[in-house]
C-alpha cells in the first residue's frame, strides 16, 4: 500500500512555515566543553554518540579511544575501553555502538572484526568474533530496539546497504532489507537511517527517494510510505567544507564527482528518521536560507503534524530524539557568509559538544 503525503501542517494551519519545535533558544543540557557542566569531558571532536532508553548519553572520544557514559542529567558516570590491542580495548576510532535497557554497552571494532560487550558498569567484558561475511562489509550503524534486539546496517560494494538483525547468542545475522540503488561515493557515505516505534516495528529510509519502509518485529515488510519530492543534484559547491576558518574543497573531489552517474548524482530526498513516542521526524535534504534542513513531522499513521528545521549533517543523521528531548551536536555556525559557502558534504564547524533541548509541547498530545 502506498500513502501519498500532503504538505506538512499542524492542526491549525502552518503550511510551509517552519516552526521551532525544539525550543532551540533554551539549552537544557550539554555534554562537552561547557561552563555549565564542569563534570563533562572536553572533546576536540565528537563524531559518534548514542542515547539509551533511559536517556543516558554515550560519547565516543577519538583521542582517548573511550566511550564515556553520562546520565540523563549530564553527570559523568564512567568510560568504556581504552587505547590498546587487548580485550575491551580499541586501536582505532569507535564508530558503531549502542546500549541496551539492561545497562550493557556493545561496540564494534573492525580491526578485530568483533563485537565487544561491556556488562553493566563496564568491568565485565566479553568479545565476540563476527563471521567472515562482515569482513566484506563496512558496519555503519548499530541500534538496539525496545526488546534488546540488535540491528546492524552495513555496506557492501556487491549488495549495497544491508540491514539485518544480529542474534549474539546464536551468532546469526538475518538480513531483511537491501538497498542497492546508489553507487557508494568514494568520498562519503550517503547512508539510509532507521529507527523503531513503541511496537517494535522497524522503519528505514530509502537512499534515493522520499520513501520509508516499515517492517514488523518478525522482519516482514508491512508497508512503505512515499512522497513525491524533487531531488537535489550534487553540485560543485557541495564539496566545500571548513578547515581552520577557511573554506576548501574535499581533496580529490573532482574524480569522485565524475563517477557519480545516474541516481548517484543526487542527494537522497531524506537522510534521517527519528521516532519518539507517537511522533515520526523525517529529515529531508531541503535547506532553508539559514542552511537548516527541513524536518517533516508525522503521527504513526503518517498524518502530517507540522514542519520544522534545524542544523544537521546530511551524510549521517546526528540527531537523536528520546523521551521528548532533542539531542544534536553543535555544528551551527553564527557566520552567515561561511554558512552560505558550506556544501551538503561539509560541516559548519567541528562539533565538540552535544546539546539537548526540550520538544515543544505544541506537538506532544
């Protein structure tokens, strides 16, 4: 069954107006170098983080090669891992990790092709070697649903993007979704995103169109939701990024750009999905004058509620919405001239902290 979307609007009538539903003028919490949270670590760069169901925040530190855990009030609790080659240690940047509702933390290390499980406070550790099939893929995202099932999104040159459930006890990987419509650009991934509703259904975005696939807990395709939307072509300025307050092109972008043929020459219509309670937040690749990305918000039947916008990083959704709180890395830049020049493959500035805002009560009912 296909559902065609209408213009995103609220019960009153918002039409194309963007509404600040994230109360972004009022930060309720931050993790990183911040005078208001002196307990938090000072990070040079935040590339990866996750939030568990209780609102605890896990931040990867690429310098110390640890993942630092904070409670939902921003208090530092403890760290997982350290630099090294031994059990529970990391020798490279920690990209993919998640936490379950039992207090266990799971991270992937590609050099050993293993999952490292840190139980409870991180003192008890178990390392599980993955099968050789994962050597042929790049694991991009690990997420855990409400029932503590683990899902892995990976990329293969032969198959494209692959989403499957991984059973740790049985060492079994059940693939149920493959997206091979896009040739992966060598300079960056434009990966799909996925999330879960309160019933355990899985929603994954398409790598090209405004399309969201909905799977049941048993990984059966239930439906997909489609909206017609004009695609954004990848242009030369999209390779502009910021280094030491200078805007430069991504090195080697010209050769990479030439290889983008057909559908791969366009950005995906949508690049992120966040589901919290009975709300679905869809990040589109459309930007407003301030270079914020348009977010369309729906109920669980995909009836439109309203539209908003905020800063994000198109190749990978950096936003997490959990328990009516909006988490995002601080990539906003106050310099309008810089923002004008930065392309969709670039960031407005290097993120060094996570900021948390309340979701406006106008869409919580």
